[in-house]
C-alpha cells in the first residue's frame, strides 16, 4: 500500500502539514505569551512548506532553479529551527557569520554538484550530511537545558528529532547505492520518508507549543509563589484595638498594656524614629524660643 502512494500526493500532504503547523504557531503567538525563539519556529515551518511545495513542480520547472530553491529552503529551515531552539532553551544564538556562511556553503556545494552532473542521490547525500549536525545540535539543546524535574517532554522531543535525522541519513545512503532510481520513482523508501516528514513536522510543532505552554505555567507558578512570599512578609493591623483614653497605651491579646510604638513594631514592619511635635515642645520647653525652628520643621 505504501509503495503505491504517489510521490506528489505525499509532497502535497507535507506542504499542507507544514503550512498548517505554521498557521497554528502564528495563531498561538497572536493570542498567547511566547518566548525567545518562537518566531524562528514559525519561519522554519513556512520555509519547509516552501521547500516541499517547490518539489511538487520539479517535473515542470527548470532543474537548477527547483533544486536550488528547494534545498536552500530546507537548509534555512534547519538553521532557523536550530536558532529558535538555542534561543528558547539557553538564550544563546548561532553567530551571524554562521547564519550567512552556512546556507552559502550549502548553495555552493549544490551548484558544484549540478555543474558536474551529479545525480539526485549525490545531491541528497551531501545535503543530508550538511544539515545533520544542526539536527544533532537541536537534540543536544533539548537534553542539556531542559527544566529541572520536567525532562520527559524535552527528552522525547530530542529523541524524535534525532531519530528523524538518522533516518534521513539512512535514506540518503540507501539512495546513493541505488543510483538507478531517481527522486520521483524512488518507491517505498520515498513513501516512508515523506510520511515520516509529515509526522515529524506536526509532532515537532506540538512539542514547541507544549514547551512554550509549560514555561508559561512555570512562570505563573513562580509568580504566585513570589506573591505568597511577599504577602507573608506584609503585616497589617485590623479590627478593634483597646487603647487607654488617658495614656494611650494599647492592650495586647494577652491582656498586657504597652506603648503604642511597641505594639505597632511587634505587629507590623513599621519602624519608629523619634521627634517632638510643636505643642509638646512649647509645653516641655516654655523658656526656649522654638517658634522659628518649629516653623522650619513644619
């Protein structure tokens, strides 16, 4: 049954799956908080959809243009996806020099292969070996920088990503040793590969959304714990406080009478600094002329 699947049907399905995941990521970004790197995941989904859409028109387009556009799209997909994962997981980034030289190097390699008449199998092997290190980098980042106590999601993503990379290399090697078959008529191997691609693109998008949501949940939980800690430090006075009408002492819960400042210091975080009001100053020091000083204080 898999052998009978038309390659162009699979490419169309892969294109639809990639576009759908891009739309889903865009919708999520519009309505939810997202973190550094999320925009690169969106761009990578759009790029991979462009790559598969280009392959659909290979029989009716110029070979050089089709090969360059499709392979460059997939190359940039790997670079942008790695950049997004790096930023999201550890806050680091691929250097600008790498982001420029990497696709240029892959492009030059493709042009050389096309110029020397290399087969599609040769081009696919070079391309697969070229992006495999970035796939390994993504898996490594998932494992090295996953949140403590929540590693299952990230380890699963790393495993699926690495598995896809290994299968891509195996397909390239098998194709390389079957030079008699071309891209369109590769048969069962192509059917399995592109079905894996569809599952991989959808699965990876789901992992990205789950990781972002998990970080949002953790951030909210941390904020709640910080709020509880802050509220625990805040002490307030409420209710009726028994206070002496003459000396203004306050009676505490144990029935003892104490100074107002002692009671407030015990039940709040307020601290007192002592001064003297104008009325008390005139009463206590009637022989000292304090009017000018007291006016300055007021």
